C-alpha cells in the first residue's frame, strides 16, 4: 500500500522537485529532502489511519556540551576530594 502511495505522491509532486521513497525493509515512507517552512504541501488527509509526522532531530549546541563537560569534571573533582577525606579519616 505504501508503494502505491509513494507512486501517487511522485505523480503529483515530482514536477515540483519532491519525490517519495518507500523502504520496505524499514517500512518507512520518506521524502527525498526535508520540507522547509517555506515549502509546504497542502493536501487533505482523507485516511484516518495515516498521520504525517515531522521528524525533528535536535542537535545540542556547543555551549550545552561544554556545560555538560564542566559538570562532569566538577563531579570528578568532588569525588576525588571525598575519597581523599575518607582515606585520611
């Protein structure tokens, strides 16, 4: 069924530069490139079992990674100090 849907999508939107690809192994229907906020497809969803879900992958900012590193480093230093106090006492 998804193969037919990909064929139908390609027949309607291939001229606009969009192509749908169905991967039967992963059972995944995807577009050849992501839609930006300026490229939107206006279609009506007539199948109540089909929901179009946008997949967003968040990439952590460099500052977040630096803060995580500082926090882990601080925990390591605190652990060493506690261990040194326990060994002395």
